[in-house]
C-alpha cells in the first residue's frame, strides 16, 4: 500500500501505519514485539564470560592483597590485561611494575 508523501520503497514504522493495519497482529515486515520483563532479565543476567572475568579479577585481587573495586582505574587497567589474554599473575606483575615506574618518575 502506498501512502501519500512516502517513497514507494520506504518501509513504514508502526507509528506511521493506520491503527487497523497493526493492532491485531498485522505488523509491518521486520516489526517484532518483545516482552520488557524478558529484555530486562536478559540485560541483568550474568553469562559465562562475566563469571570468568569476575573470577579472574578475584584472583588478581588476592595477588594484590586488596579487593579491586569494580569501575576503578585499577580495574580498568586490569581489564585491559584480561582482554589481552594475560593471566592474573602476569597482569598484577605488570600493574605493579607500572606503578613503580610512575613513582620513580
């Protein structure tokens, strides 16, 4: 169906279609409904990658002798080492070496 003022190739969003065309399941192509509760649960759910990262940070915290605060500069630096594939031992060694260089400068 062509609507005035729109290109023949334009796809209408649900807000641009007459109510009668989408309210009873006649959604435009590509339009999907979703459940807000399911979406929120998916966003909050920890996955295997998150759990592996938190275990890695916990090991690094043990090696440092204090709990690394999530969201801190220290955690950000450790995350970079994690993303590079370092072990917690390697990351802590590098982090302490960088701190020593900064103190010496």
